C-alpha cells in the first residue's frame, strides 16, 4: 500500500482509488463551473491532473481534496482545480489559415476607412493567440492610426498570468516567422536559453482579463469586429455551445467574423452566421 510519512518529503500518491461517487462529484463541480464535460473515459485524466494538486497540498485521499475544494469559500481552491483540469495547448500562428484570411480582410476594412477595431480572443490560454493577432493587426495597419483593442480572456488563472507576462522560451516562438520575431519580440538570454518577450507595441494592444464563457449573459463591451473562440467549444456540450454562439452573435457587429477551431463548427448551433471558409463565419 502506498503511504506517506507525514514528516518526510516523499509523497507517493493517493492511498486509494478514486471512487465512482467522488469522480462524479468532481465531474459535476467542474461542469457547473466551467462547462467542461468529463465522460467516464476521462477518469484517468481527471485523476492525473488532480493528483498534481494533491501532491502540492500533500493530501492522500481524493475525497479529502474534494472536501477542501468545497469548503474553501474564497473559491481559491476551485480555481486551482479548474486550472489543473483545463487543457491549455496553444501555439503562435496556430491554424495559420485564419491569419492568412484576417490580414487581407483587415486591409479591406482599413481601405474603407475603419478607425476602430475590436477583437476578442476568448479562451486565449497563455497568450500566443492574442499576440499572433496583435502582430498581424500591426502589419495590416502600417502607418495608419486606428483605435485597436484586443481583449484576451480565459477561465484559467495560471495561463492568464503567463499571457500577461508575455515571455516565451525559444521553442515556443518557432512558429513565428523570423521577420515578425525580429520586429515584435525581444530576445534575451544566451544561445542555449533564449527567451522572447512581447514588445511594448504588442502589449499595448492586448488587455488580459479572466472570463468564464459559460456565465451568461456576457458582460463584454461590444460591438466586436472579430471573435476568436478556438479549440475550447470541443470541451462543451451542445446546449452550452448554442448559448455561447448566441452570445457571440449578440456581441459581434453585422459583417464581423467568428473564428473557431478546425475541428469545431457552428452547424446545428443556431443561425445568424454564414460560412466563409471552414471554421470562419461571418455574422449576418
Ligand atoms: C486548448 S486551449 C485553446 C487556446 C487557443 N484558443 C488556441 O486555439 O490555441 C483551451 C482554453 O480554454 C480555456 N477554457 C476552458 N473552459 C473555459 C471557460 N468556461 N471559459 C473560458 N475559457 C475556458 C482553457 O483554460 C484553455 O486555456
């Protein structure tokens, strides 16, 4: 049997399996607070992610951790749980075709005299998405003076701190074309441990906030011109996705665009959008 000697530094894992009832209570808590659906086949993943937090708290039983989450009236432990459960995979220039579409489209808008641009990166994770958008917006703007704001939001507090810091190891900036890297990212460190920090110019455009996509109605100041909500609706059920898309429709101006992940679609989620390209929708 796995044990932990309280006075030692060795934590060897939970002393018992996660029971079905405890799994279901975690599952419901996570669903109610994030919309993330966790089917039975996700039990190993839930266990592995919760264990990291149990290790930090040196707890031996899942039930003990559940009690801790439920009894923390500040909501702090619930936030830790949601941080641990959320999948935050992202990258610069992820789904590059979105940015290939956005550049010329912004060029059109600007040539028609656009003076204000509002973009929302909803579920921005560690920031690669909003900073990619910011680089591409600055490229499209050139010397033009336009009032630009990019709202970057996520539910997970941990990733928002990274987004705010805007500091990335060299491996993470590999997808950024070198010309853009030289222009918009500041390199520090040595040849072996280089770090790239987003420039003031990018940072100035990006406003980082915590925002839960499953708390309706949205208190977001519109109208938005573009909304990026990529690779997060896959974690939600159909009803939640319908509600979210309805809110995006309300917040986007007619003619604005909604970008979703390549494996996501608005099919069956209510009207109000036309397909422009796969995963790119125009608000009618
Ligand atoms: C896989 S990442 C996608 C990041 C980025 N949009 C991309 O496509 O690269 C999914 C993000 O959704 C966030 N998320 C999950 N549930 C959320 C919710 N209810 N409200 C806001 N963000 C949520 C997670 O914290 C995570 O950072």
